[in-house]
C-alpha cells in the first residue's frame, strides 16, 4: 500500500506541496490501437510517472461523451466512455496508481452537460415551462418575435452564447452549443453533483479538478454584459491567441457570482465526510488574485490554479510580482499556492517563450524556478519532453473553437505523446495505428526513449529537478523569505535554498554556493535564460 504518511508526501494534506501531472486522456497512451488514448494506456504508463517523480496525476474527463469538446461535454458523469475503457479500467487505474504512491485527481464538469445528457434530451422533449427545462437556462428570445438571443453574451468558443430550439426558446451555452449550461439555482442540480462526487470518492479518487469553477451561477437578471464601444461581447476567457487567458477587468455577469461559494462549502463538507486527505482544485479564471483566493477559503476548495504564473511575461520583475502577489493573496485564507506553466488550453510554454533553443532554455528555467516555490506545481504531459506547440494542419483541427471561429484553437498542445521509435505513432499506440492528431516528424528526437539516460535532455532535467525539489525545496519551509530583482536577475530565497533566474541577455557572475540544481549546465557564471538553485 502507498505510504502517504511519508513526510515528504505530506500526509493527509499531501496536496499542499505536490507536483501534479496533467494527463490529457486522448493523447497520453493508446492501448487498443484506435489512435485515441485510454485508461488502460494510462495504467500501463504509471511507472513512468512514478519514476519521473510526480506525486499525483490529474486525468481530463473520460466519462461518457460525444466528444465535441473532447470530454468536457459529459453525457453521463458516472460512467466511462467506451473510447477510453470501462468502469473496471478506472478501478484498475486507481488501484495501480495507489500501489505506486501516486494520487489520482479526476475532472468534474459542473457548469454544463453535453446536449446528449438525459436531462437535456428530456428538456428538449418536455417543452417550455417544464421542470425538465428548469434544469438548464432556457429563456424566450428578445426582439418583437423573440428571434434574437435573450442577451448579448458571447460563447467562450466564439459566436453567441445562445442557441434557439424548434419551439422558439433559447438555451444558454457559455461554451459550445453542445454544452448547455445548467441552472444552479435549481436544487436538483446541486443534488446530482453531490451524488457524482460521492460516486468517485467511493471509487477511491483522491481529488477533483473543478472545471470552470468560477462559472455555474449567472447573475440572476441575465442582463446584458456592458462592453466598450467597438468591443465584441464575450465570455471573457479566450485571448486573441486563443489561449483562454484574458484577465482584464471587465463586466462579467456570467462569471464569478457570490452564490457559487455555497456550492464549494457543500462540496468541502462532502470531501471531509470521507476523510481529510481528499482535495479539490479550482480552474477559476477570475479577475484578481483576491477573487481567486475566495475559492480557497478554509471551508471551500483546497487550491486554485494560479494562471498569473503562466501569463507572466519573460522578465525577472514580472515573475517577482507574481510570486509576491500570489503568496500575499493566499496567505490570509491559509491556502497553499499553486503554479502552472502549461495545460491543454494554452500554447505550450516553450513556444510562448519564443520556441527553438531559446524557448526551451527559458521554459526549463521557468520550470525550475516554479519547482522551488512553496505550494503545488501542476505540469502538463509532454512538457517534460520539451514539446512545442504543433502547427496542426487545418484539416486535422478538432477544437470546437476552430469550428466556431475559424481560428487556430487548442489542438497544437494536444498532440499525442511520443514514447519511442523513429516514426509516428512513436509508441503512442500499438503497431502503426496513427493518432487522432498527426504527430510531427520532429517528435523523433523528443521521445521518452530518445531522452532517457541522455545527459542534458529535458526529460533528465525534469527527473533531476523533481528529485532536487524533494531533497532541497520541500524541507526548506513554506516561506519565500526574499524576492528581489537585480538587473535582469530574480533572486528568491526559500529558507536556505537560493534561486537565481537570469531573464536578461548577458551572463552574470554566479554567487558563492553549492549548485543543487540548474536548468542547464553552469560554471562560474549564470548564462541568460537559466535558473540555478544554490545551497
Ligand atoms: C475548461 C477546460 C476546457 C474546456 C472548457 C469547457 O476551461 O479546461 O478544455 O473546453 O472548460 O468545459
């Protein structure tokens, strides 16, 4: 059995200082040769994750789904889609992970269901005014004959957030039209999700990643969003680079309503009722560090993704500000901070930092600085291989936002993982079965096989950094005692651990000390785009 009392693993509050590895289920490992990753594929690769040195994995939705948003459109929350396996496969995955000392976090999607969910199908059949419709956000249209949407809200994936059904009513979908928003003011909705939580807790999962946690409730009036002249009404998540990262302060009657916190108080009680080692982490694209902190008050969720770290530009001062502001925001509520550089919704960080050799050097440096910080780091599959965003050909794109807007979308960070071999599918699946998004030839030099045991490879860098984190960062306490910028160099102290990150263009002398970890080899100077830990 797993030894979760190991002090390094953190005992019941293991998640306060964890490294969590995000598995995008479609793209991690394919066991049956249909070109799509699945649960047995994940199980077969768990030893890899254990050896990498992470504490937990978060698995993106594998529930029954028509896959219009690749599982974030759930038709049955308590079953596994045949594409990915069976409930028995989920049991086997959880059991094997625990044997290997790995915790398992599953994804929960409470803002919307799939349009193929029995509730939505019943709502369509039952018609206006029915209790079945009252589980969703059906409204009459505006304009003289109701032929215009009820308000001006836009979908995160582009276009209006409303779709009209045959009898003339409209339903709200802040994402794709196949993802109708639930009405959380209807008590049936909260009861259903409590059952879902308990179902997966009974299966032994260690936590939940809460999708669109700042959604769920909408301002009751459903008033228009106030937009600047010339600005398109939007749901405030997607940036011009389609990375779902817009944190400008704006009027958002569709997000972050005060009532949502009652939901998380209820969930916190449910989690506590099964033991004190279960956790929940919010995906909440809130507008300020303070509004993010509200989700992690002691009786609410445990953590929230800190997208500010991911959004920071490449500069010592930006990174310093994010560290200081994040720690200041979570301290008053006693929560542990989180850090994230990549996920399945954003451009991979090697590419964000410019791509190529320099992008990779910066990505490794930012990763090493992140791993020194107190709290939890969330990694995204493939970043340990130094993968870049792939330029997916238009005919291969599958992101619903591509279909709604004609703009690139998120497929480029979702290309299946290269495990080994010289050509696609690079060991992703058995035989020659090609993956659901084609892999580029450049993956050849980046496979797990090609990097294993190779000094200086990104994979060996991650392994060493994660080991160094256990040895040198975790025992160094939970405080950042110093955060200062000199020239272009950020210096952070966590207890006896000193971290230097050179964001400039010239080398600087390396201060005295023992090098405990570095993002690339250093001598007596700290080169540009490099991070080092000194003891
Ligand atoms: C979250 C997910 C994203 C999904 C959206 C709708 O932001 O991370 O992938 O498309 O929610 O569920």
